[in-house]
C-alpha cells in the first residue's frame, strides 16, 4: 500500500490521536481544577452564581480538552 507524500498510516494516526487525547485529558483536568477553585472562591455563596460557575467550569473543561487535543495532534504530526 502506497501512501501519498506527507500522509500517515492508520496505525500512526491512531497512535497520534491516542497520545493527543491522553495529553489533552491531563491538561484539561489540571486547568479545570485551578479554574474551578478560582471560580468557587470568587463567587458569592448563593445557588444561582454557583450553578453558573459550575456550568462555566464544565464548559472550560470541554473547550480546553478539544483545543489541547488539536494542538498536540498537530504538533505530533509535524514531528
């Protein structure tokens, strides 16, 4: 099987994606922990602001994970 110039085989692509997902998981967990602690320490102890802070923390996790996975996978492909 011949691959076009610059393309990766399926095994390499899966390995890069797995490594990127693992790195993204750890980066997003670490930054979300710090962000969540900051949000909860700044917000008043009322239910409304705390719920919005919790939603913002979940959103932070999802966005950070996706962005980090993309950056790491592109970096690994360029190596």
